[in-house]
C-alpha cells in the first residue's frame, strides 16, 4: 500500500460515518427519533469537516487541473464522480438536517416526504462511499494486473 | 644502427602504450572524460517504484525521471530547503534536474510518500 496516513484515516472515518448512518436509520425504525437526529447530524457534520479540510484541497491540487482533459482516465473520472455525487448528497443531507432539525426554513421550503428523502440519501451516501473506496484503490494500491 | 633505431622506436611505442593503458585502468583518463561530459541518466517510475531506487552519478549529471506508471507521481527532494520539486507527472511525463554539487539527495513522491529514492552525486 502506498497511501499517505491521512488517506487511510479519512477512509476509515468515512466507513465509520456510513455505518453510523445505518445505525441512525435503525434508531428511527425503533422510534428513537431524538437519538436518530443526533446520530445523523453528527455523521453529516463530521463528513462536512472531512470534505472541507481534506478532500476539497486534495481534489483541487491533484484532480481538478486534469479536468476535462483526462476525465476519461479512471484516476480522474472516479474522484470526479465521487466529488460530484458526494457534493450533491452532502448538500441534500444538510438540507434535511435544517428542515427536520430546526425551524430556520420557512414552511414552504420544508420537506414533506421525509422518509423518501432520508432513505434516498442513505443509499446515495453508500454509493458515494463505494466511489471513494474505488478512488482510494486506484490512487494508492498497486494492482498486480496493471502490467 | 638501423636495427638499434628500430628497437628504440618499438620500445618507446610499447612503453607509451603501457603507460596509457595503466593510466586508463586506474581511472585517471576515465574520470576526466566523465567530468568533462554532461551526462543524462534516467530513473523510471513504474508500479509505485523509482527504478533504480539509488543512482550514483558524477557532479554535473542531469537526471531525468520518466513516469511509466498509469497514475500520477511527483519527484520531490527531501532536503530543506527543497533542492527540486516536480509537478504531478502524468503517464510518460518527464522531469529533469541537474546535480551540480556532490552529496546524497533523497527524494520521494508527495502523492505516495512511501515511494522513495536516492541520487548519490560524487
């Protein structure tokens, strides 16, 4: 493995966050909504910190200069897809937190079908995690079938 | 008289030839030629490795790193301040640096810090 320490730490934290979101969903099914709200809020906000502190600077330095010229290469395409979908999912997750957990949004901007939105985001979150893991493997793991 | 001159000529030629051969064997002429020439040597980057990992060169040599891997790599001096630092090299991109001073120059890939190499300048 050729990964820097920060990449290993971020990958482990992201797996823990995704598992935490699954745990939070389980809490909702058990009707423990207060605990559910705390669990999902911590997960979404911790992810936001990781995105801002580690992923965005790394993406800007290593990947974005190669877009669009090398978008067809998997080492650019994978992180680009991960970044695009991940950004959308994080924004929707933050919106759900604001709509469900606060009264900051006006009534007309509130979400009505919470379950649908939350479940969709949870599935999309795991898809983003898989894209992130694929990016990690592509950038840091020497694969035996490359040569 | 002619035979003596011929012998002296042959002996002189043999002695000069022997001296030249000895000098070349001891590396005297060889090192002069190496220092006089500006050589270029290559380090291949492949499968997350610098090949060769350690390269010994004469002062004044230009070393060129070529990325033959299918993932970007960098070549960054470990010294402080950094003696050299490349941009991220895509496949088949090159980076060159001329080593003018003797010493040992360790370097690494900033994207994959466990990838390391060394240039020994004599």
